[in-house]
């Protein structure tokens, strides 16, 4: 399994989860876990996804998720689990 962490942050609007999940589904990226909160009108979501069967490369995911975020007014970032773990190791 090739895991990655996706974060989505921005002003809350209707359809954020739907838009992100639709993009992931269309590209065969499996959502393993998802957590989202809204605090004072700001949306924050963290997803753990499996890229093993992804229809596109990791670099393409990075660029296209950024574009999806721009379209809906949020910031979307993706990091491979290995890199995320190394960055947050004490």
C-alpha cells in the first residue's frame, strides 16, 4: 500500500468534500480515513489515502489537487506518508 496524507483548508462552502472525493474516485485513489471539522466558518479536512492503484502519477495528483482547490476556494496539499512521517519524527 502506498499511503498519502491530503489536507484541505479554507472558508467553508457547500461541496468541498464532494468535489475532492469525486476527483479522487475518478483517479482510482482510495480514501482510507477522513476527518473534517469546521471552526468559526473555516473548513479543515485530513484524509489518509491509498495511491497504489492511482490512475495518475503522484506529481499529477499534486498539481491537479491544487487546481481543484483553486476552483473551490481552498488549499489542498498532498504528502506521501513516508515523507510526512520523517518530517514529524522527534
